[in-house]
């Protein structure tokens, strides 16, 4: 298939570029070449490239900054996906769009998971924009796949795993406060890219929840990583209510119901993938967080 990946320089987009590039023809324009907020730019690009699939990994993803950048968030997270959806409809290609657990309020009692058809009720500006992005895709692209995921980690860019390591490896480490009342399923972005490939190749349609199997609290996640890398640090349990910044859902558990029903689920237990990731990249991560200034 000919796949146009938007946002291929990002954390998830770069994994998709590696994984999909092994079996498909990819077109991976930079933001400078294809800015999704430009309707004309999107139309011209799709006309020129004529892809079978448009994979949208672009987004305004800094959750804190979303609270104070309403205009940019709307443009990138809502109008951009709408442009992609309308143009995908015009050129009859499939649109794959990535969403997340911030569309829910996380009020379900753990371990009850969220299903694809549960009612959205976002707590933050980011979550609200992701709900609207989904509506823009559903309302305009006849042939779409929306994939909701969360708690992603990988080698590129920042994530919770790296920030925990960074705090633990400070010259004078302080106790690291981590919520023990927020639950999710740490998901390797490489695994999500494999899952996207599977859904794309099987001509999946609709909205899919796609996170690793099993779950843990943030606290258990941080402890698992530090133990596995044999790093001594003091973790201090706290509540998500004690953390500054935009509200995030306490329960981020997803059931991959539709993908399982259709035989498309390639997710594995979160610990299995995290073990593989840390075996392969643990040393590089430690080196990176020790040398990086910010
Ligand atoms: N990270 C997570 O934990 C997570 C979890 C669930 C869902 N998601 C969703 O997955 C998607 C990708 O997330 P990510 O973490 O990989 O994002 P990311 O690392 O922040 O990358 C965002 C990408 O979007 C590009 N971009 C930004 N504005 C653009 C525009 N106007 N036109 C074209 N490209 C633009 C960026 O290009 P530049 O680098 O040139 O700015 C970058 O390549 C997002 O929709 C996000 O909501 C992420």
C-alpha cells in the first residue's frame, strides 16, 4: 500500500515509519512540506501523492501547554484532522487517526476498563480537542480507523519512563513522588505501530481501543522500571489530586474489545514488552537522561 504518514518525526510517527516502511511504500513529508492546518496544502499533497492510506500521527501533544494555547490546539488537533478527513473522502483513501484515553473522565472503578462505545467526558483542553478530532474524522471520512491508546513509551522524545529515570539519576536525587491511584497499561510505541500495521492491512474500520494487556498503577510502573534497571531511588506514593497541572483521568484502562472480537489484537502483556524495551534500550536511556540538560 502507499501510505502517507503525517507527523512522522514524532514519537509515534517515527516508530510507524520504521515498522510500516518494511512492507509498504511510504511518503513522510515534514511539517514544513505538509502542514495539516492548511486545507490547500492537504488537498495538493493528496492529489500529488494519491495514497491508499493517510496515517495521522500529527498533533499538539503537550497536555499542559494545551490549556493556554486554545487557538493552536484547535487548529492542529481539530481543524487539521478535519482537513485530512475531508480530503481523504475526496480522494477515496483510508484515514487512520490516533486518539487517546484523555477523551474519558476516568471515573470508572478500577479494574473496570473503558470500551470503545463508552461516553466521552474529557477533563482537560487536550482531551476535549481529541474528542473533537474524533468527531471531525467520523463526520467527514467515510473510510476511517480511529485508534485510542495511552501511556506510550519509546526511544524517541519525552515520556513518563524517561522523566522517572531522569529524576532517579540526578546527582542529588530527591524522593520521586508518583501517584498510586492512577491506573493504565504502559504501551510500547513500537507495539502500537505493529498494531496500526495490522489494522491497516486487515482493512479494519471504526474506533479501536489499543493498549497493552494487563495494567498497573503509575507507582508500580515506575518501580518496575527502576528495579529492572537496578537503579536505587526513593519512590514516594502520592495521589493524582496532589499533582499540579491539568486534570488527567485516574482510570486509563482500556479493553481492546473490537480488535479482539475481529482477531486483530497484537497487544501483549505490558511487562513483556517493557522487559524487551529495557533489555534493548536500557543502557542507551540511562546515557541519554544523564547527558541531556532539559
Ligand atoms: N504520546 C502519547 O503518550 C500518546 C498517547 C495516546 C495518543 N497519542 C496521540 O498520538 C499522536 C502522536 O503523538 P506523539 O506523542 O507521537 O506526538 P509528538 O511526538 O508530539 O509528535 C507530533 C508530530 O506532529 C507534527 N506536527 C505538529 N503540528 C503539525 C502540523 N500542523 N502539521 C503537520 N504536522 C504537525 C510534529 O512535527 P514537528 O516535530 O516538526 O513539530 C511531530 O512530527 C497524537 O495524536 C497524540 O494525541 C499520543
